[in-house]
């Protein structure tokens, strides 16, 4: 996949690094293992959120809308990881069409996931700091602005994938799927897209998240709520901040330092280059783990959602058991009982 690291989407046709074999062998073991774990956890967690929302049949609150957007983005993102895992182990088997398609799906959902987190922090800021007069603004953000502020920019950012993503035979008998830039301007394109990723994928949403949650912490500290509720809200807010920056900051530092090495701003040595490439591989995987944490942080920490999920699973189990038993006796009664179970979930 991308020089076997994030470079999948953001570069290519760069000079082969010294000690490339060492990095390649590391990635052949490390990346498929980690991508497999992220894929499994991401499918289970985000799939459960989408299933609960779907079983309820109606997205009831603005918080639920953001949860659904976030889970769909993370779910689509993790679906691209098996392709990159196979590519890391062996070669790209999937042809030109899937090369471009997987790049585009990867990019749109990578950016949309991070931008949705910024929208969630903004929604919580409005709900807590401007609780009395923010309902209209919150509805506008959740129903309209999110498409312009999240999905449209994320879709536009896939244009370079459409233009540059290609399948190419490399010198070591592998077929690669990467962004292939014109040779004469390869360095320029690589640097531009790396800084674009750092700015749009980390700095801007990170600032929104940090500012909104810091103001929320300040307001909660001064509020009149009970100490138990206050401590729980403050703890949750701090966890959200730490998880976002803990997952994404190390990776962004890695690609920033690697870009400085490419531009010869920092003196390059083989040892430093190998260390940076290994750092990028490890921290990239850490960054991707955030899509497995999102269902826990933004859904399962909520008491209401946990009750909805438990109710959904319980109702589904009871419904299937009743259907199995009643089908043997009366087909019509089975249908009525199933509808009754569904109605109880929707009203919970």
C-alpha cells in the first residue's frame, strides 16, 4: 500500500530509501496483523452501532445522527484495510479499477471521520454552553451543514486519487497501487498532499475539538450540577481529547518529520530514515485504531445508547425465538409477536 505506509494515498515515485528491505519485512508482518485487528474490531463496533440505529428504525436525536454518520464513515474506512493488508504481504492483485476505488473510499472516509468528530465537539459545545438558545443551530449543523462541512470536502479531497492513483509494476517484481505523480514534480505533489493531510486531517479539526472541549470543561467546572455528574462529564470530555490527540498526533509528527527529510531541511542518515519509516508504520496503525475507539467513546459510553443496544439485542433474540416456536403452530401469531417486539424497541 503506500510505500507500505500511509504514503498509499499521499505520495509516490519517491527515491528508494536505504535499508528498504528491513522496513519491507517489518511491514509484511506488522501491517497485516494490525490491519486485521482494526478491521475486526471496527466491523463489530461500528456495525453494532449501525445495526442498533437501523433496528430502531428512526434516528431520534442529533447525537444519534452524528453517531450514525461517524459509524458509517469508520465502517467504510475499515473495509479498505484488507486490500492494503494483502498489498503489504505480497502485491496488488485487484486491478486498476479497485486501486482507484479503494483509494477514494479510503480518503473520503478517513477525512470525514475526523471532521465529524469536530462537528460532534461543536454540537456538545452548543448544547452545554448555549443550552437555552442553541436548538436551531444544532439542528442546522446536524441536518444540513454536516454535508457541506464534512462529506463535500472529503469527496473533493478524493480528486487526486482519481487523477494520480495507478497500478504500476515496480522494480522488485511487485505490482503496486499508489499515487503516481509526474517525475518532474513528484516531490512538490508529495509535500503539498502531506501538508494538506496534516492541516485538514488533524490541525483544523484538532483545534475545533480542543477549543470546544476546553470551554466545556471550564463551564462544567463552574456549573451547579451534582459533583458525581460533573466529575463523570469532565472525565468523559478529557478522555475524548486525550484519545484524539493520542491517536493522531504521533502519526502527524512522523509524516511531518519525514517530509522535512525529503526536503533536506533535516540532515538525512540511513538510521534516521529507517527509524522514521518504522515510526510512521506504527503510529499510522495507532491512528487507525481511533475508528475502533469511536463506537466506545461516542456511543457505548452513553447510558441511553447502551440501553438501546441491550434492548435491541434482547428484543431481536426474543423475537427470533418466538418466531421459531410460533411458526410451528401458527404463522400469523408469529408475525404479530415480532411486530410487538419491534414496537417496544422503538419506544424505548
